[in-house]
């Protein structure tokens, strides 16, 4: 069962109320899942320099493990959206968090690249499945006027997870080794899965369309802080067999162009993001920085993304997504070109990290905002699957960054790394300029 068009009574009930404290706390809770998603996903990038030295292997030997995670995320993003639309956002999210938590924790006990690749694939399934369901929940817990900001606030926790991971890696790796970093990340993730299972309500939109009973609806309303809302909703007549929009709708004549442009933007933005996640610490270490400084470089890349994504979310509601995201993508092209030219210049660490933070801010800001744009492009009946499919297509870019990075970036070093980011973001600028279903100006 995938549900039909978003019930107008539900949308009206949420839109006519203020954005309450409980709704914001629920947003914080699902955002924490994405923060740990970012931490767990980037943990291998942080550990890579130490792990390569410990195992005595070259970068190319671990390219398969990096690609396995992205392949798992591709499958997880598409299937996670389908599970969310069929069985509920909450169930899909909790299951995904458990999966990537267990997969990450067990990496702390592997001894070969093959074992590492297998567990990264398993963790990737959960990592990918979390995104479409968090985006859908954030959109459906929130009044329409704040929807783009809410989705961005949740997805921005990917780079924030990288910031937390960078600080944890700088503290843990020199003292306890790379194994402890994975055990820490996985253990925290499994603890969060328990909290989500106990506290998180199901999407009210999903429950109404599914024909849930009044007790389930009242429980969801109470956890959202809308205790008196049940009396304002019409009696549920859903049977679980409502007419829904098939997934093929994304390629119907009225949607095809925007879907293809959205997929391409996801693909090239994720190439840029995951090139940094997978290879930036290693490249910085090869250019003279120690392990802790290399981890701090990726943390700077991520911290810039946190700040600019929040700014982007605030500005999108007023100026629309085309101007804000397009301008940020253009700036990313310019900063990446500058860093490519300065790659072999002896910059002080503070100056280098500032430029990397600006580059990461623009790249992550655009990539994070694409989730809000996708939630706006697709209606409720298609939202989790539409966002999941766009994310899954984007994972092909992340896979490309892992496989090609070992060859291209391994040969060209930092200039090739920054140059690749510049080219990728130039393609994103073109896609954004052609897409028609942008978040409108207020």
C-alpha cells in the first residue's frame, strides 16, 4: 500500500497551527539519525590513513570497500523509500538505523579488505534507506511554510555528523586505533535506534491514508503536540487499498524533465561530496599534514556545509531555491578552481582549512538543499519513493567517486580533487537553471 494524495484535512490541521515545540523535538530526533548516518558513513574516510598503514595496503586495495558502501546506499535509498511508502516511515527509519549501526560496529572487528567491503555494503543499505524516510517525516511533521527549512535542518546533519566524526577521530585514532572509532559510532547508533522505536510517531499523513484506527491517530497527534486535532479530522475511511501514484509517475511526460535534472544534480553533487569524504584526509596527509590535522581538514569541509546549508534553508523560503542554490553552486565552482591552483602552495593550515570550509560549505549546502527541492518536486503520495529514487541515482555518483578516486585522484592529487569538484558543481548549476518545479519565492 502506498498512500494517495496528501489528505487536505491533515495538511490543513498542521498548516493552521504554529510550528510547535514537540514537532521541533521530533525533527531534532530524526535529524540525530542523519547525524549518526553522516558519522558512520564518513568513519572509513577518517580511519583510512591509519587502516592502510596498519594493513600495509595501497589506496586501490580499499576502493572496492568504498564503492561497496555506495552500492549498498543506492539500493537502500530506493528500497527504503518503497518500504516507507508501503509500511510506514517510522518502521523503515528504525530498521535502517539498526542496520547501519550493526554494520558499522562490526567493522571494528574485521581483518581483511573483503570483510570490510561486505560490512560496508550492509551498513550502506541502512545508511541509504534513512534519507528518504527522514525527508518525508520532516516534511510531514512540519507546516508547509517551514517545510524546506525542516528538511534541510535534518539533512544538514550529514556534514554535522562529519564534524562530530572528525573531532572523535582526532581524539580516538592516535590513542585507541581505528577499530575503536567504528565501535563508538556503531554503539551510539544502536542506542538511538531504541529511542526512535520508543518515541517517534508515525506520519499522520500515512496513518490517515492507511485507514488507521482512532487510537493510532490520537497517539501520533499527541506526540506531535496536537492533542485536540483528532476532532478536527474527518472519520478515516481508508482501507489500505487507496489508489496511489505509481513510481513510474516520475518519468511521466509532465515529470520526466524535472526528474532527470534532479537525478543529474544529485549524481554530480554526490560525486563532489564523497570525493571529500573518501579521499580528502588521505590527500592532506600525503601533502604533509599529520593524521589529526587531516581529520580536521575534512571536519572543516563538513562544518562549512553545516553553516551554509542552514543559511540556504533560511533564504530558500524567502528567495526560492533557484536563486539561492544556483548562486551557491556557482560559488563552489570558483572556490574549487582557486584551491586547485593553490594545491601545491605552502598555505598555513588555518588558511587552507578556511578555503576548504568555504568549498565544503557551498558543495554540502547545495547537496543538502537538493533533498528539500526533491520534497517540493514530488507530492505526498510519491514523496518517499521520489526522494529515495533521486538519492539512489545520486549514489551512482558516490560510487564513481570511490572507484575513480583511487585512479584519478590518486594520480593527480589535490589539484585533480579540487578540479573534479569544480566540474561536478558546474553541471549542477546547469541542472538547477533548467529545472521548473523550484521552491517558489515567498
